[in-house]
């Protein structure tokens, strides 16, 4: 059975894309067939982390949604993980971003595209990078997801935002929700923080992730777990991956 994993946050810049590329890479290393779709139309960035330059992107999920290609034509096998990881970028082109934000897209078509990818590529997992915040299209996608990973920073703005999201997501009945609190300062009491998150938000799992200089220093270029396979932060990405697999 394939699983659709949606990665979401209330605000931008919380670490969605970083988590996706690293978890997808680990799953692929473990022999799983993994699809990754960038549906963050507003600020596409997965292609940068996967080392795909804008000029190399001929087809994107945007073209599929506009009826200009089949979704399989927008799949980019990544050289280091060929045959295991299949990536569908969102268009980084300014006019395409503008167009999709202005016109929107047919939700049903996007979901049909996911089904098509899962079937033709025989995927075990499909990871989705969603737009931050509350959008009708995002909620529609969540309806079809098996796992929701919600990423937040340990700030009052994010706690308030996740509270709002939790209220709405409750009605969608996503089977498994994981909260990832990212860039937690070492001086906080992690046990207390974790128990507060468990108490305040409905979820099956809470993972705390430290602020990691090496991640920041990579400046979103490349894949952290490949560059630093023995780093403690890689072990946390491993733990997240194991929870998703089980
Ligand atoms: N645990 C972390 N420690 C330090 N920097 C991080 C961490 N996680 C993410 N970052 C950095 O934060 C920035 C935003 O992350 P990104 O994954 O692009 O967020 P999003 O996709 O939610 O907008 C990036 O520069 C990334 O390298
Ligand atoms: Mg992103």
C-alpha cells in the first residue's frame, strides 16, 4: 500500500522542504520507491535542494495542471537516486507562478495526477510540499493524505497558527499526524516543550529538532543526510523516516 505524506506549516520558512528532501532520500536509500511533488506553487524550492537548475526544468506540475503535458512527462529521475526517487517540480518561472496563483487549478486534477504517479511509478511513498498557511487547495489535498507532518518553530505565532490548523484538520480525519518542532534552542527544556505540544495539539507523534548550524550553512543547496551521514541531526531524520515507514 502506498502512502501519501503531506508536509505543511502555518507559516513559511519553518523547514518543510529541508525535511522532505532528507526524508525522501533516506526512504530511497532504504530501497523504497519514492515520489516527491512540489505543490508549493508560491515559492518552489525543492528543485534547488535536489540540484536541478531552473533552466533544466522543461516541464513542471504547472504544465500538467494546465493540460499541457501528462504528469509522467514532468518527472525528473535524480541521478544519485535514479530508479528510486522521482521528482516533479513546480515551475520556478515568475510568470508561471503568477499565473497559477491568479487562476488557481482544479483540485481533482492534482489528486488524479498523484494517483497516476503512484500507479505508473509503483511508488511506496509520495511526499508533497504544500503551500504554507490555509488554502482551500491545501485542505483538499490533505483530505487524500495518509500522513500529515506539521512543522513549526517554537514561537507564539506558530503555536497560535498550529492551533488554528489543528481545528480545521480535525474535521478532515487524517489518519496520522506528526508535529515537528524545528530549530529548538538547546537552552529550552525539551521534555516540557514536548509534553506541552502533546497536550495542546491532536497528533500521534511529536519530534523536536535542534537548530543545526550545518543545515543552515548548506543554504538549501544539496541533501544534508548525504553530506553528513553521521551527524546527530541525520539520526533524527532517520527516526522520522522510521515512524513514517511503520
Ligand atoms: N534544523 C534546522 N537548523 C538550522 N537551519 C534550518 C533547520 N531547518 C531548516 N533550516 C533552514 O531554514 C531555512 C528554511 O527552510 P526550508 O526548508 O526552506 O523551509 P520551508 O520549506 O518551510 O519554507 C533554510 O535556509 C534551511 O536551511
Ligand atoms: Mg519550501
